[in-house]
C-alpha cells in the first residue's frame, strides 16, 4: 500500500523510515521540509503540502504534537483523500479528542484507527516499538503489515478511545518511574556509592524498570536526551489526571510527578528533555549524577 506520512518529528521520522525499509511506498510531508531529507534518501517522495500527500496515497498516517494540530491537519486533508482511504493517527490524544476527530473524519467519509506507540524513539528507529491500536478490527487487519514494519509488539486494545487510555497509563508510569530512579540514584550518590555499580545493581534487582535502564543511563551520561520534552510529558500527565477524575481513581503519584514537571518547565523550559527532572534534584543538592560508560543517546 501507498501511505502518506504527515509529521516527521523524532517519532514520525523513525516510523516512516521503517515503512520505507519494509518496502512500502511512502509520501511524506512536514512543515519543516528539512526533516524529510533522510526519508527521501531512503526512497520517500516529499509532497509540497499535507493535502498533496493525502491525495497521492491510499491511506494517511499522522504523528503530530497536539490535538489542535491533529484536527487542523485532518480538516485540511479530508477533502483530498481518496475514496476508501483511512486515517491512522499515531499522536498521543485524550479519549475525547480521539472520538471527536473520528466523528470529523466520518463526516468526510474516512474511517480512523488510533495507533499511539510506547517504548521510546530508539526502539521506533529499530522497528521494535510497541503499537497500541484502537478501532474496528478490519482496519487493524488492513494495516497490520504496516504495523509489523514499525513495531514488534502489536496490541488491538478495542474500539476507538481504548488506546488513548492505555497509552496515557504507560506514559504516566514512565514519568513516575523516572522520578523514582532519579531519587534512587541521588540516594546512591549521596550515600557514597559508585554510581555505575549502583545503576547495574538496581538493574539486576527487584527495583529495576525499563525507565531505569534507558533514561537512567542518559541521566548518568548527562545528556538527558531521550528525544521527548517536558511539554509533552505535561500534556500526557494532564490526560492521566483527567482520566483519574473521570474514572474516580486517586492518582497521588501522578499528581506529585506532575508538580515536578511543572517545576522543571519553570527551571529549564518546556523544550528541555523530560529526564531533566533529575537535574532539579541535582541543582537543589549541588550534586551531579554522572558516571563513565553511559550513552548520550539510546541506540
């Protein structure tokens, strides 16, 4: 199938690259045309607009930074999509946004499948990210080949809106784990332990987590570069806290972590890397969390 891929940020570019490497025909567009250059080198066609990309393809995939942008792009491309085309939305959205956008798409004769992902940009670049699909089963089956190209663990979570809930849950857990691993590493440092040995000991313990293994390593390097910023973390935590109110679930740890991210944004700006919540603790205590042998980015 021929896909249009609109939105070539860190995640979008990685997933579009996997489609190309798997042999799919891909037309791409981003407001920053320079982001398309590596994909064009792999065989993608760069469209002059989102509308042109949508008109050229059998189906459209978007990966965009906010619900507002998703709606604007959808309304722009809808009149140009081919009959029978469907829309795969990979952005992280709230459930209400998903259902609202699905209704907008339906008015234009287009069906939607939500496809948020989790695991990090480094896994997306390897085609190993986890894919959380929501929508009609026949759409899931239709796009299963593309999902296999982009990810190695694929879950059909249920009807539209289901994936938005589980994606927010997984991100909420990741942010809480990041705050926890930051505090754990600081305890080790202030306790006089070797930080590299401490990281490995935690990795081999019952206290280990995916976030400790990945973002914890970036903290010890000092780059903090997970390719995911504080503003995005706050957006996702906002969704989680909204679900907590809606479903009547107290989210004490998520609320505390949200406050930490608000403080990090005030200190470093919304574009700063998400693991820089550890730097708040480093700055407060005048103690850097550094150890040799850890990567600046995840491969």
